């Protein structure tokens, strides 16, 4: 496996492209927007510069990594000759089904199709193709170049051979792949999202403030980041989307999103990406200032 196509140049997509390219793979990074591709490549370059500054890689390594990435605005052209396609588009079922139908038609019959979805059914995505045995989940963690875990999700029809191939491939990236089965939220988000949602409920019910809740979890539970800060980092819209998938999938009220989370997303307060969530990021991307609505 030498040629990897990545769909989407956003936070996860450019991180996945960076990781494969740094490991010596030829990467075709695909997005419908030239502007998005430029932002993605700029992000990769900046992240590589940080690694050079910390002596983790050399300037030559940075140059080689960037040279391994080619950008495309057309899916059919971008996936040509790809051994593996990793889709990292927006967490939207209809969009993913549309992309996978197109990939199924554009890719060679032996190409493995993976999705970086954090909650959507791999089985349902695979059913949109004529190769459900070759459809699998590769749920990378953010930031991709740093985080070791890759959650490998088997759909109902994913073959043993494809699962083994993707597990071994993940190891060549320096990652620790962990195999899980296809249920809403998989393992990572099935456990994480209810905790984040309960943290928001705790704030919503007036039990404690933003900083107090995060301090309890950081100092009391040894979490490197408080749950409200983490929700801001992930994106409150993403958290809401995942909770909705889990609520729809299990029909269990414990996964119902907190009304405060719903209101914040509707108001465009999405966390770091919008400049404000539970914290104010207008002056710094660090969670140093609580949003004025919670003071």
C-alpha cells in the first residue's frame, strides 16, 4: 500500500494527510475548495515547522513530507490509483453516503474505503457501496500527528482481511490501533460524550462555574484538559452531532443533548473554531478567559 487519498482538508483531513506523508506514503489530498486546500497545506507546514523547532524532525524531513502531498479539487482525479481512501469530510450522514457512492464508482475494485467518522454507522456507509467488505472506520484522534490512538471500526460486513490490513497499516504510522465493533459512538465517544454532556448539564444546573468544573476534573481526575475546554476544542457542533447520533441510535435519554449545548450551537458559539464557546478565544486559542455569558 503506497498511495493514500484523503477526502477533506480540514482539521482532521490535513492531520491525516500529514501523518501518512510523514511516514513516506504518497498522499492525494482532496477538497472541493482551493482555499480549503491552501489552508490545509499551510496548517501542515506550520505543524511541521513546530516539529523542526522541537528537533523532532529535520528541515529535510519537512521538505520530503510536503513533497509527498498532492492536492486535488476533483474526487475522481484525486482517488485515481489510490490503494486506500480515508474520508474526513463533515460529520453528516447524507454527505458521507454521497461521497462513498462516488468513491465506489471512481476507485479500483481492490481499493479500501475508510471513514474517519466519530459516530456514524460504518455498516450504513458500507451499504451505500458495492464493496461493504472493504469499508472500515479509521477514527483518528485530534491532533492526528500527535495522538497515538486509531479506533478501527468493523462494519457488519467488513472482512477480516481488510481489518488486519488497516490494523497493520496504522502501526506503520506509529499509531496504536484498537479494534471495536460498529455501534453508535463506538468506544471513544460512547464514553466521552456523555461525560462532556454531563459537564454541560452541571453548568446548566448552576452546580458550579466553567473554571470550577474544569478544575475539579483536571486536578481531581488527572485529566489533562477540563471537559468544557475539551468540548470547545472538539467543537460544540461536533459534540451535538455525535450525541444526536447516539440518541437516535440507542433511543436512551441519557444521550439526549443538554439544552444549553443546543442553544450554544444554534447561536454559533462553537468553541475554538468560532472564537467563543465556554471560553473566549478572541485573544488566545488557550482557555484562559471564561466566556462572558458564564461569568
